[in-house]
């Protein structure tokens, strides 16, 4: 039987672990969303840096800059302002609303500071009808490197409130989102007065110098003593603080000491179970989203990228090659006499052969940026960013020899084994040119030459 002191210490440690688990889960969720939104802002800024994009009409600019993938119930419009703070592009409304944000801190800080990166504002009442929100902003520069405006987006504070509402910490517990300077962004439960919300903790030094930790203190906002577990939100100047009131931890221990052992165990089981279930729920949701994304981009038979993923990747690499003036190469690969193979060995064996060919193609792509995809039927496509025609030809021949070396029997082939024909094409896209089909058609034409020249060869 544990002593009362040991029980008290044990209750404290269990509450500390539970708070740490909850803080970790919440931190991961918020970090993921902020990073996604930050990447969206950076994408807009990168595209606006292209003079060709700036010369486009407003309608076309909106199509290029705002691709519609950042639609969520708590995200506001993405806005682009000029150096005076006037909105010139609006992801949700065209023409843009007549708004000016030159007085907002997320505009002023970007105007005053070079290379700040993504800035997160303090909460404010949005003029766009978003309600109480915070803004993420990124500086835009002109061709001379001078301030040209900002791209920004709002995030409702109620997103954090809803996230916090899924956690139970006892009747006196609290969860708060704070800035590194101690400013309160939001808190559950909400405080009754603005004066209480404006008070700052004496532990601000902890926030400034660490990424996470634990401390015991009476809140400067409501006077309740709590065990606080805090974590920094990614690389952002934000912290989540999970507070478990000491009265909640020791309530029954104070009333009936001889019940404390049972109560500590129950408290531990319930709290950890809640944290575990909450974490499991979030992990399942993340894993499900990841699986859905993979399935949507993967060919079911071969495990390679499907046609949709190929088109998206080829379009992205085409734009990047045009922007960086780098070559882009494409290989079109076709299994020789595959209809005859199916007739000879049956479709199940044909599927197995295609899977072996797909694995061989993937195994012979050495660079992380290279992509292998199933183009359709027995035809495959390989995208080689940054490769000229000579390099592409080397990769093609490596793949062709590797597939022949598999020694898959093919009685109706001149080589007596399964072989492939490959067409290769390469080019350096011009800036603003959007004809990715030109490259695939060129590679397909070379594939046709390879097949009409006797098959089992590469034509570049």
C-alpha cells in the first residue's frame, strides 16, 4: 500500500503525463494546419514573383494563384494587397472587395522587415466577415527587392476553440493558445473579462527559451492553481498550454485519504484513456486521409502513379522547368507483343508480368524527383526532371536491359523473353508555355519508331 505522500506524488505525475499527451496531440494538429496554410501562401508568393503571372488578367491570375485546395470551414479568403494595403486579388470574390489592411500588424510587420517569412498576427475582428480571427501573412517584393505588398489569409479563432472542446480536463481545467510574448489568443473555458485575458504569466521566460515543459502556478487570469504543460506549435511563435487544476488532481484525496489510491488509479485510467482515444482518433483520421490521397494517385495493379497523378506531376515539372530554364525528359515504355503474351499465358499471368515490369522500372530510377507511372494498358511513362536527352537515353537503356534481364518467358517474342520498346524525348519549355502534351507526343512518336524498327530498343 502506497503512503499518502506517494499517492499524492503519483497523482501529480499521472496528471502531468496526461497533460503532456493532450498537448502533444493538439500541437500536432495545429502545426499541420498552419504549415499547410503557410505553404499555400508561399505558393502564391512564388507564382506572383513570375512576371508572366503578373501580366495575366485578374481572372486568369485567380485561377493560377488560388487552386481551390484550401477550402475549409474556418479558413478565410486568401488576399493579395499592394504596397499601400489595398486588396488587389481575392481568392473568393472577383472583383476583389474594396478593403485596405495597411493598419493591420501583419501588413506593417512585413512592410518593415525583409525576409521575415510567415508572420502570425494577434487575434482581431476580421473585416471580411470571418469573425474573430488570426492572419498569416507573407511579404511580396517587386523585381528590385522592394516591398510590394503581402499575401495573407485568415483563420477563425473558433477552429482552436472547437479543437479544445474535444478534451475534458476536469471542472477547473483549461486549455489555452498563447503567443511567445504571453499574449492570450484563445482559452477554454473563456474568460469573463478582457482585463483578465490581458494579464500575462510570470513564466514568459519559459515560452521564449524552450519548446515545451511543465510548471505549477496559480493562474494570473482566474487565480486557479494548475499544473500546466505547454508545447511550442512547430516553428511558430505560438504555444498550447494544458492546465489541470490541482483541486481536480487532489480533490478526493483531500476529502478521504484512504480512497486516494483508488481515485488516483481511476483518474489516471480515465485521463490517459481520453488522451489515448483522442490521439488515436486524430491518427486514424490522418492515416485515412493519407491512404485516400495515395489511392487517388496510385495505379491499383502496378503500384505506380496513375494517369491522373502523372498529368499533375508533368504539369508541375513543366512549369518548374520553364521557370528555371532546365531540361525535362519523358520516356514512353511499351511491353512488346503483350497481347500475344496474354493470349499465350492468360490475363492473370499478364498482370503478374506487368507488376514485375513496373517494379523493375521503379527500381532503376535513382533520383528522388523521377516519377514512374502507368500510362494505360501495357504502356508506362517516366518523367525525368532536369535530364537532357543524353541522360534520358542512359536511363531508358538501363530500364530496357533490366527488364530483359528478368527473363520472363515469352514464347511468341523474337527474344523468347519479355522485352520493352522505349521512346525518349527531351526539351526545355519556354516561360509561360503550357503544352505538356507536346513532350509526351514526341516521346510517343519515338516509341512508335522503336516498335516499327523491330522492337526491344530505345529511340531518342
